[in-house]
C-alpha cells in the first residue's frame, strides 16, 4: 500500500490516499437554500442536484461547493444517473478533490427523503482528515488481507494530537460479503468504531458501485478512516420487537444467503403461512413490515429478506445458515422510534451539527406505504440528517438490516477561533 502526495497536498494512488491536515479558512456559502429547519451545518457543506445528466448534475454540485477546499467529498449517487457518464464528468467538475461515495437506493437530503438527487457532502478540512483503502475484488474475501491492509493504513495515517478516529465503510450491496468484511475490519481497527452502509441500486438489485479515485467499481468495498477534532456519537436503532412465532433454517445455501427450507417446509411457503398471506402476495412491502430477527444475547438484529426465490426459497440481505433460529418481528410506531432514536445530545446537552445517516431501503418502503414520508422527512430535517438508503447497514462490527445507523457530529468548541 502506498501514499503519494501531489503538489497541492492531496494524495493519490490506488491502495491508499490521505487528505491534507486541516488548514485555511472556509468561505461563506448560500446555505439558507439547503432546507434544514434552523440553520445549515457548520462543519460540512451540502450540495444537491436533480439535473438530468451527469455533467449537468456535477456542474451544479461544483457550483454549490465553490470557494471551499474540503478535506474530502462524499458523493451519494441516484440509480438514474449513468455511471460511465458520471465517471467521465467527475474529474472535470471537481478537479484536485478527494471524492468518495457509492450508488444508493435513495437519498436523505436537507429536504428529507428523495429518490433522484445527487448529493455531495463536503467535509471541512479544519475539522476532518481522511485516509482510504479499496478492497477489490471483494469476493472472494481474504480476512487476513483485510486485516493486514488495515494495519498498514493505520501505520501510514499519522495521528493528530487531541483528535479522534472512526471508520466509515461503503460496500457493494450485492456482494454478500459485508458480514465477513465488517467482522474483519472490526478486528483490524481494534478500538476504532466502524459505521457504514451497503451501496444500493434503487429497487433494481442489478449492480451496485463504490466510488474512489474517480472510478466507480463493483465487487468492492471502500474504507474511509476519518480523523476529527469534533465530538461524535454513533447510533443504531430499528422499530421491531420479537413475537412468539419462530422458524428454524433447515436448509440453506449460506454463500448465496438463500434459505430453501424453514421448519422443514419450503421457506417462502412457511414464511407466508406465519405472516398470514399467500405466497403470491409476498413482496418487498410484506418483507419490510414482517422481518425476521436473530437473537444475540439480549439484543435482536434484523435479518431482512430481499426477495422470493422461484416461489419456494427466500433470499436474505445478511448472513444465514443451517440451524439458525429466526423470530418473526412486529413493528412499533416507526415515526416515534425515528424521533426518539435521533434525539441525541453531547455531554453539555448540545444538538449535533449534523448526523451522517445510513438508512435501510426497507424502512423507507414501509414509511412510504404508510404515507408517512412527509413526517419522516420533517424528523430528518429537524435532526439535521444527511445520508442515503442502503441495502444493509454496518454498526460496530455487525452487518444488520432494516436499521438506521448514523454518526452524530457535534459543533466545534465556539471558544476556539474560526
């Protein structure tokens, strides 16, 4: 793994890249147009475009970030934009800028839930530094290689006194490798918390991509090692509780996350029976509102179902194996749990400057079916959430589904000079 610094202080190289140390002043921006209910964040700048073509969209993004030299930019890409066109236009619109990101299954903008927005989050270099590594190909995955390369990245990314670290992971959401990847990263990063989301492809489930060094890549995962002088707190929550209806996986193809039998019966048939619908009625909405849970100690994690497989099997979005005990979940009031989960404060009672959010697409499906998207968007705006809808979430070493995972960053100490 190598690090090559360019004359402007940015870095290149395919194995690792490191952003410059915080320096310089941030110019003011027209932030009132961003849509948050009180005032825009102080430590990031957000640009959003709904233009029809990649070049026009990226030109709008560049205009929105004009005058700022960020540490790095996180680009969240809607499925409607042509990836080849985006890849071609990116270096023209944002030259000499570290840009990372992924394709999505929806976006959380300063207006709330959206489906077609290109979102750029520019992280202020006074408060953020970053190093990155790309794991490609992701499948087959070598745990030893992930740990070794993570160790090298840590060695190369010099620490800043008084600053803290966290890791963000953006993984191919169709790779079926996130469970093992996140566990390996947790081992390699030791005491550094890991948060993230699996890249999406709208509702098509055909191809997902991660973005690094101007290239959109499938069958890959992007690791961002982020250093910040801001206080931050991780959060993760869902809105389900276990019922008394249980299932045992009696036949599965673990590497494909495919369950063929539950309780000795065809998986789709048995699941439909327990839910109380016909097999023909199974749909993403049914799966979203009737998830299966796996118990881990006193906690239950969602193992979301992606789709019905040939009318008999069920394809899952997380690891599954023979003998696993599953419990059918029942939802609680989703808006109330969203409001409660996002109501986070720092030690002095201060609200976050912003929350970087990774929200499962199945949560959004349920919210939209219940005609609650407007209310959810109001909650996101109030709590200053920016992020995307995922095919899976990574939270403190575990790959989960149907969960909101986030990192709340708090405002800098106002006693320090700006």
